[in-house]
């Protein structure tokens, strides 16, 4: 009789423990996809679907035609660098011209200094007829009283507006990539001032 009581108590204890574990599992399974909780409250991020063995490989598929990038035209290139060997790298003998095809590799990279820093000096000229000093006009792509040029303002504005980059990240990009130390306030004023021109 004692053994039956002990077994009943054990079963009751295990049932309670089981119910408690089920509640905990239900709470852990609750995430932004299964409830109204925001994604930031998820304990773990769901694993992205991994490629399973036997599925398509990344890149070109067997039997599909090859797709190559269209090369830049001569007008699109900033420079063409001819690389010629004069001596054989194996025996140092002089090389003769060859009818073999020239190997071509096109490359795109950032410049060592990705931004161009230019000072415009507007020299004065005095008109004796009007008794007035005139200054040579700035080029059309230069905004008066603005440090940042049109293309740079467009890039920073695109990052801020279309890509959702924060102003502090735009400032960090300017400092670390463009080597321009600008305050986030100055950048914001420049971008939004340019957009209202």
C-alpha cells in the first residue's frame, strides 16, 4: 500500500513538472512571428534557411548559358594601363612581339583620396564705369558658401534618405572613408539646405 502511495505521489509530481515545462517551452517559443511581440524582444533570431545537400549550388547552373558582365566602353574608362614584359621571367631572355591575344582585366576601386579638395579663388575686378568690384563666377556645380560639392551632398543625402543611415553613421563614413572631419550638425544642415535649394 505504501508503494502505491509513493508511486501516485511520484506521478503527481511528474505531471506538475511536465505541465510547468510545457508552459516554459510555450513562453520560449513565443516570438515576433507567433505573437504580437516586437522582433527586438526575440531571445534568439530564427536561423536562415541553410542550403540543403542536393539543392542548387551558388553561381552558374549546369546547362544554363554563361552570363558575363558587359565590359566598360572606352569612354567609361578613366585610364588604360599597358603592361608589357621586356624579358622572360623564366630565363631573362629578351621577349619578341607575340600574336597571342592581349589579356584584358578591368578594375574598379576607390581612389586613394576619394574626395577632391579644391580652393576657388575669386579674384576681384574693378569697373571704373560702375565704380563697382566684380568677382569671377563660380563653376555651375559649386554651391556658394557651401563646403560640400553637389555629388558629395547627393551621396550623403542618398545615404541618409534612401538607405536610412543615421546622421552619426554618415558622420563616421565622412571621417573614416572620406577623411573629412565634419560634425553631424554641419552635415545635416548641408544636406537639408541643399535639398531645399
